[in-house]
C-alpha cells in the first residue's frame, strides 16, 4: 500500500455542478440563477435582516425598556438550603467557599441570603447580601450574618 494510491470509497465523493459551460451542458446561459435581479449577479450578498425593501422587522417593532449598565446580579440562596447544607457538612460556619465546594454557587457569583425556610441551628453565615428577614431569622436562631 502506498499513500499515492489511496482513493475515497466508491460513491462517497460527488462531482459539483459545472455551470456556465455552454448550452449543451444544460446549465449554460443563466447558470441556474434565473433571469436578472440582484441574486443573478456576481458579488451578491443580502444584508442581515433585509426583507426585499419591505420595512424590516427590527424597525417595525417599537423600542422599549432600559438595560441598567450598573445592575448587580445576586445568586439567591434560601435559609432552608443553608440549614440542609449545615446538616450535611456537620459544620455551623457557612461561607462562599462552602457553597462553592458543594456546587450551590459558581466561582464568580455574588450571593444573597433570602428568608425562605427556617434555621434551627446557630449558623455563622457570610455572604455578599442578606434580606432583612433573613438576618432576623439567623440571629433569632443564635447565629451571625456576616456581610462581605
């Protein structure tokens, strides 16, 4: 066997259409592009969203809303999740690293603790934000809420 003798499998390679090679080929004349118009010309490419001169959709639909460039997104963690995590790990100190190790938050997430569920043990929770009700619940159970 030699590299120069390798061929693709039988029937796996098709020849492309040979257009514009005279009338006898069956694909001469307009070369399968129809008659006249921009699409028949060389160098044609439609602009994105072009609808043939009709007013494009993105211009027909009105603008609305506002995107705040300084918005801060928090990952919400509830008290029942923290309580379950404390029971699972057996510790009473829960920080960002603990949440990260257990796959609850991502590496770049900001964490805010919310008040769904109950805390039964005295937890020392550190996070980027707390709701007022969550702080009251944590401190009511004898724990501490530490804002980072």
